């Protein structure tokens, strides 16, 4: 078999080699030339031969076809079908910019997801998805042009083991901009010499799903990265689960794709959706787009459409400030609301998506969100509340002290437990339960108030078991951590990202018990009066202030509720649903 290529014309570099135009069996091809030394460290010869045979058989319209592999002297030559340009060139600003035929966004996404689904179905993992490794192939006919989007990249030569995972090391990766967080965790461990550079690490195919979401975002943003503009910023934002550029996507596009993107960008690969699920969701989106006749809005370069804001903000009536947000009084569609204002690049997209999912009388309602005309701030219209629980126990002379109406303790407890139960049924954990994040609504026409959960900035999606991967940096509020979180905090930073470090939705239940105790103790903590004492007593299972709760009240709450919510082991602890059931039973026993 004859193979010829033009080594003076370079098509591209990467993946340990260089690519040239060539000819093979009468067809124009792309020839990738790689030194054998770059490949030998990865596989035994017999393993590589098996994988190469399988790759040669891999045939899909959205995967660049591998025709032939040839060895000569110290080089290996991979012969691929020839494509026109890479996705990267679609957004170039100079003469290299591609201006040829394209497809609608939904068609591009579906083709890429279908190609990836096929790769995974054959028990391969790509490992190197980026705009440079996604190619556009245009085939001209007499009347029109057929455009195909194809996954390329010779690192596709890794097969999964019987557990649907594969072993990798950081020598196999270049830059970090297109890597999933589990690979960045490995990168950090190598950098800090926690493990040796040549050590192997178990990963699964969902690293590809994360990278594909980054490519989707890149396209929707017209060539920008979802997580920032520079490599260090992108690295940090991926590790913090903050796709800071998400809200720069045109609103009409974001409406259709935001939920899918966040499911693909889950930090925990065990929760992240599969390539097959991506295909299914994209088909549903395509059906909805077709029904809405939205075709003109969904080509590769989105067009911004300025609209008048619906939220009216009173910048002279500031309610508070915290983190990256300021809160003001305002109006939305004639109703009094709280308006949260956040700079676009500081927006927590996951918090926004979480609040859109939650609809319950005991959870702060997100009524509307929008950007200003300058795309500088994002505004959120929220239920207007009058105070947080920590304002109940301020000194009488403090102007912020809340002295207004309140439900009975049992009703406060039931409202909080019902709200938390709803959060957990959505497979979400709050992770920052404390009195400051529990709000008291403005009184209704009968003078009654409702207790509501707020601040979902640290919330996380959990898997079917109610657990999630703990990141190396633990966030939350001091004095309100469950024992399992405190134990992780006591580990070395480098050990926190290990598979054994799992967070649990029942950590919320422990923190809720602390809030119940806080109310029953008129603002004191169940476990002590300072952080050192509280942490030690939580670890030692000693709620030293339990006996200070009024005896008659404690009789109803201690044994059957509080102590079961405060169990040291999450698996022994009550669930939020069981808390609601027990509180309902207690309410029936209490005097009216």
C-alpha cells in the first residue's frame, strides 16, 4: 500500500505529532507523523495492536475516519480522512478565519454528541476534546454543500477496562483549559508531589462529557471559554465550579441550553450525564426549537438583542451586601421585591439554576432574572423578606433586631423541614445551613409570616445515594458543620479530593438540628460558645447545652428528634422526610 505526503505543508501540530496533507489509495488524506518513543510508554505492543485494530473499524459520520497505520523507522503514520478546518478557525479574527458553510448550533451539538456516544459505546475514551480536535468537513454537490462536524485526535486510542474506566497520567495531557475537574485534581497532586508524575490514575468516560460541554460553551460564546479568559483563571474557575461566562451567552440560546450545560459540567463525574443522555436531551431541545420555529436565532454566531429591563431597582434602599452581591428594594411587575445585583463575571450560574428548580413556600422564590443593557450586572427579583433568624437575638437596642410576629417553634421547625425536604427531593444539598440563611417574610394581610430558605451559593447536586464529591477546598459557615465535614476539614488539603471523601445530603439535617437548638436556646449553640469548643464537642458527640433547653420543651424534642438528627454517622441520621414526619407527630402531641 502506497502512502505519500507533503512534509513541506503543515496542516497542524498536537497530540505528540505533526499533520501533513497526503494521498493514500487514491484519496486525499491527512497524515499524522508521531515518534514511536512518544507512544511506547503508554501501552504494551500487544495492547496497542488490539486497540489500533478496533480504531480502524470505528466508522461513524461524526468521527474522523482512521484509514491506515504504518510504521517506518522510528515513526508511526496515522492516515485520516481529510477535513477542511477545525472549529477553532471558525472564531479566528485574522485571515485564517473560516467563512464557509456552517450548521445550526443544535445540529453541531447533536453531531458531536452522536460521535462521542459512538466512541463510548465501543468502550473508547477520547481524552482530548477541544476546538482544535473538532473538524469541519464540507462536501460540495451540484446544488448545495453537506457539512459534517467530526471528532478528531489520535489520543482516541485508549480503551476502557471491564469497570468502564481507564488509567492515565498527566504526561498524556498538554494544557489544562479543556480538562475535567477530576483531571485537574490529578494535575494539582502531581504539581504538589503528592503523587509522582508517572503514577496512574483511574478515570472514566465522563471526562469527555465535561470537555464537550466546554466546546458547546465555546461555540455559544463565539470563541470565548466558559470559565474565563486566561489559563490560570480557567483552571481556578473549573475547580470552583464557576462558569463565569455562562451568562454572556445570548439569552434566547441560554434558555434552551443552560440546563444541559450544567448537567454536563457537574463537578462529580458520578453525577455528570452520559454522552447518550446528552444526545437524548439535544433531541428534545431540537424538537422544541422546531416547534417554536426558532431557526434564525440558532446559528453559530449569536446576535445580542437589547431589551428593556423588567426589574426596577431602588439603589437608595440597600438591604444588604455579601460575597459578590448587593441587595436592594425594588419592584417587579408592580410588586415589591428584593433585587439582588451581581457583576456578570461573578455570577454563580449553578445557584441560579438551583433556584429555578425550587418552587416551595418555604424557599425564597426567584421571580425573574436579567442582565442590564450594558451586560455589566445581572439582576434577580426575589421574594421580599424582612429579616434573618440571627436578627431575633440581637440586643434590644440594636436597630436591626427583629421583634415582629413569628410562628410557634413547632411551626418554624415544620416549615424549615418541609423546605429542606423539597430541596433534597430535587437531589440538591444546601451545604450552608445557618441562621443567617433563613429568612422571615414580610407579613401577609393577616399579619402572618413565613420562614424561608435562602442563599444556595454553595448548593450541590447529589447522586442517587445522596452523596457528592468533596473538593479540596471546603466552604461553608464556621460552627454549622456536620461531623463528617469537620473530619474532612481536619485532613490534609491534598487528601480531600480522594474518592473516599464524600459529602452527604444528611449533613444538612445535622445543621438543621443545630438551628432548631439555636432557636430553643434563644440564640445559643447546642455544642458550646466558641469555635474550638463547638468543633471538639461535635466530634466528641457532646451537645453540652442540650440540658439548658426548657425541660418540658426538651421532653418533646430531644430523644425522638434532635438526637436522631445529630447522629454522628450520616447513614444513622434521620432524613429530611423523616424529620417532617416526626415534627408532624410532635405537633399533634403539643398543646394547642
